[in-house]
């Protein structure tokens, strides 16, 4: 079983992706944006584009989307 890491950020610094973004989705219920990249990072943003959280997958993410209004994530990645 692969272990995922979740980190909290208490900063106003913007955490942009430093490689190709592979997916994004917006949840109108939570007013949150999720993005994924080819290095396996998933990042959550609020409606004001403030960086909230990061999840690191073990491999590149092919796509990401919110599964439902509650905010469950559906991620496609290799392995």
C-alpha cells in the first residue's frame, strides 16, 4: 500500500506548479479549485486563489476531478 502525504500551509505565498498541469476542476459547493501535475502533486485552492493544501501521489497524476459536491476527489495516476 502506498502512503500519501498531506501538508498544511500557513502562508500567503503562492504555490504554483513547476511542471505541466494535467488536470483541474472547480467545486461550486465548496468554492474550491483542485489541480494536478505530472510530478504527482495535487493542490487545493480556495475561490480567492489562495493555496490551501497539497497531496503528493507516488507517481504522475493523469487527471483530477471532484467526485461529488462533498469534495471527494477522483484521481487518475499510473501504478
